[in-house]
């Protein structure tokens, strides 16, 4: 009897120890260490609706940890201090670990679940390829595993949100993925977005839209008629995008009657958004609804990168998408003269 009591006690302690090793219930845990970084913070958001808003991860002596409750497998995007991003796939009750060097983020490893390890292997392979070879390697991965959340992320990153997107190939791969996973709501939504992107490509007329700015004022795209229009996305945590807003303010003051601006803020919290608007004196049509990349105009025009910029000439044609940041003033100004 005594031995039975002792064995039961040991079993209970063992179960307790095992349960304390990993995240509880629906929680996902991320931990890691990066060399060549001491203190700072990373930002985290979920492009596929895992949660609303933006979280922060504190870094101390290169080490960090983060825990989040998730209901199913979702994509988390980690934004590093240099504004580069890395996808991590979060699953209830799972834990992953990141290791690497802050000066060589492309070479970091993510271990702990099949999806994160698959992406780590693919990234190592892509790092050895030339730029023209990369789309083919990504398409091959998607075709081999069309139902994976990794493939969903890759489709968006390399064929939709890329600096030089390939909407036709993206449409082909989306059709293939939908055939394999017809109930995937996010994939159906992305396919719809691809149609929107095709309608806002270069040298086509800007699709009509109506938005409400953060003060409740309505703005219709017809207000751009006869003017140069600029539609852009920004976020308080993304320096290149806020720098573009300052350059737009400079142009607006130089050409007050010839320039029509619509800026969409992708901050999750209104406080940070409001502070930036007030500090930088953004006094044109600024849209914020807290929906991040689910903001309707973002979806309609395919503005899936921060920063994104669309330039429309006085005839209403889209003449530039995402010009180089250093050249953006000259690019816009040539249509103003």
C-alpha cells in the first residue's frame, strides 16, 4: 500500500513537471537568443487575424521570450529594429526557439514545430540562389505542399506583396491551393485581393473608392480629378514609412492646390497613431480603423507592404507603385510640373 501511494505521488509529480515544461492550453510560446544585440524590442502582429493590434517583445542581453494565446495555427510577423520581418507559425500548446545573429537575420534558425523548421530549411536554400531563381523555388515548394500555412505565407510574400509582384503566377498558385483546400477562407480572400491588385496595376485607371478619415470626414477618389494623387500606408513603428509621410507633407506645402493625399495608418493602437499624426502635422486625409492589413482600402488596392505608395497622374492613371524612398519626391514632382 505504501509503495502504491509513493508511486501515485511520483506519477502526479511527473505529470506536474511535464505540464510545466511547455505552454498551457491554447498558449503559444516563443523564446530565443540573438547575438550582437543587447537591449531593445521587437514588434509582433498577425497578418491572418491571429490577434488584433501589435504586441512588443522585450530583449535583454540578446534574450527574449513571448507568450500568446491562439485558437488555431496562425502566422505571426516579428518586426526587428532594422524593420526587416520574419514569419513565425504559432500553434496552441507549442513552443519554438529562435537562434541567430542580429547582423545576419537571414541566417537565423527557428526550431520547435514542423512548419517553422520547414521555413528555416527553405530560407537556407533560398539564400544560396540568385534572385531570378527564387520565384521558381518558392513555386515548387507551394506546389508540393499546397495546404500548408507556410505556402500561404510564401504566396503572399513572393507573388503578391513583393516589390515586383507576379499576379498571374500568384493567381495560378492560388487556384492550385484552393483546389487542394477549398474551405480555406483566407485563401479565398487572398484570391479576391489578387483581382484587386490586377485592377490597380500600372497604367490603369485608379479604381473608385470612398473612405472615412479618423476625424469622420468622407473622402471620395473623385477629389483627385485634375490633381496628382498619392495613396500610401504607414505605421508609427516603421521609420521608412513615417519618413515618406514627412516628404509628402513637404510636397503638399509646395503644391497645395495640385496634390491630393490619402494616407492609411496600419497601427493597431490609436494612441501611437494619434501621437504621430499630431507630431508630424499630417493634415490631409488620414485613415485609421485599427484593422491593420484588413483595412478595406488596403485590401482593394493591394497595399500589403509598409510602406506602400501609389502615385496617380492628373488623368487618373496609376503611374507608379512603391518608388524608391530616396527618389519619391522627384518621382511625384515630375507629375506635378
